[in-house]
C-alpha cells in the first residue's frame, strides 16, 4: 500500500494528487469479491449429522454445509471458521454480542422476538422408528405406542415429552446405545429425526432402509440460523435470499439426499 501511495505523488511540492488518490481508494472499496464481514462469527454445537467435527477437526454436517454455502453465495466472509462449542456458551455469545450467529436453533415463540432468523435450515420432525422386520409391532400413533418400550436419552426434551404422554421410556446415556438395543430387539421403538436415524444406522454399519417410521412424536418446530438482534439486518436478508435460491435450484435437496444415503 505504501508503494501505491508513493506513485500518486507529483513533483509539484511532493504533495499527493488528491483527486487521483480518492478515485483509486473508492475503486478499491467497491471491487467485486468477498464482502467484509465486520466481525461476523458463527457458532454451532455437536449434533450429528446436522453439525459435527470431521477427522480434520473441521465443522461439517447437513446444516453446516448449508450455512457455508449460503455465506459463499452471499459473498460474506467469516473472520474465523464455524466453531463448535457447547450450546450454552454459543447461546450466551448470541444473546450478548453483535455479529454473532448460532445454529441449528429451534425457532420457538419464546425465542422469536429475541433474534433475527434465517431458515428454515432443516425440519425438526421427530419420529418413532421400528425395525421393518418387527412385524409384531403395529403402531400408527402415539397412543398405540404406549404398549411398547421406547428408547430415550436422559435430559432429552423429546424423551421427557414421551414420558409425559405416558409411554414406557427406557432411558440411556447416549443415542447410540438406543440404536444398538433396537437392533438386538431389546427395544421396540426409538425416537429420532430422520437424518439422525440414517446417520446412526450408517455408524453401526447397517442400512437406513432396515428402519420404518411409524408415528410422529413432535413436528412443531424447525431449525434456523439465529442472528444477534444488533447485527446489520442486511446480513439476514442476503443469507435468506441465498437459502431460498438453494431450495429453488435443487441443491438443497441434493444435499439432504446425501445425508440419507
């Protein structure tokens, strides 16, 4: 930059030729390319296959890939890569720091006025799943599921909801334990999101088509990218437009199918 300014000086008193300088600086400001992010930071939590860390310790997953793509399409650069943090920490950043974004956030009535929103990134439809081979299990709604044992996870809101409905919920510490028990016929049903079910079966070297979804547990919400309310609204507008474009051109659905294979 120093060399650039030196070339703008003229012999007349060694004073800069200001009109040329101003014109050049304005041209540099409006060059096409990645827009300045003004300190935009994006956080997510470990929630495979929507968001997780790969072998190179880089954030990836269905929602993460969507967020990266809409930033690229919007020509918005991040100061840092997407960071995986505990949910409580990310939520605290989101509430208290301008320029912070967090996903995958459930857009509830309580949260609605607190943030700006981009989405939906993904559906949050939780299903009850059984093994297709278990023809002895006949379920089409939650009431019929009360006669069977359902796998749940301690402190999961969906598991507590099933208990409140009167279902027999067998609690364990991790999601993976439930799928292993289901495959050993030690459980009748497991509650999970569709992509989560596909991911879990893949991790256990089993096929997703061995499962059958039988009843909806909860379909009230969807997942979004939440943005601190003090952040320039232009970011939300650009990102929403890019997401809408992804859904219109088919790239969103292609990515979803990738995570169902």
